[in-house]
C-alpha cells in the first residue's frame, strides 16, 4: 500500500465517523483492530476487534443524531502510519454544541487500519457529552 493510498483510507475512515456504519468501518480495519481514545475517560474505553465498529456506530449515532461534521486539516504519512489533524462540529443528543479538535495516529497492517489513537480535548468531551 502506497503512502497516498494509506492517506486516502485514513481520511475515508475519519470522514466515515460523521455517520458511522459498522459494515463500512469494519471493511477498513483488521480483525485485531484497536481504537484507543488517549484521554482515558472512563466512559470511553479502548475498543478491540471488528466489534468495535458496531460500538462506534451505536455510540456516535446516539450522541450526534444529526451527524458529526469532521473537517480534515492536515494529513501526513510515513512508513505504515498516517497522522491527521481534524476538527468536528455537531449538536449533541442533549442539544449542546460540540466542537472538538483532534489528532489521530493511524497505523496500517496488510492494507487495512490496525490501530487508531485519538487525541482530543477531553475536558470538552466531559463538559458537553458526559455532564
């Protein structure tokens, strides 16, 4: 897989989080996929395997019933990894404005995504989603 192909798949994955569908996400990830939200909020655990995509679908669609808009800012690829800076905007299921900033580290194996580490403003997540 070329660096450009990795970048394309990484962006496709992040954009798919706008209204995630497990079937689409699971086709992009390895069987031992790991989604690691680095903020360590107890409500947002590390997810493992293709089953993680079903949880992503359920949780994100519930939290953002009118979609989550993701804006890609920067995409850099080297070796088997892609780094993405992004911003989001949405209205939560509680009617609150959600606007976060992210860094995603995405590692590839065998032409698929094996690991996503998500860094974001966890205080914003805590205040807007979990309070």
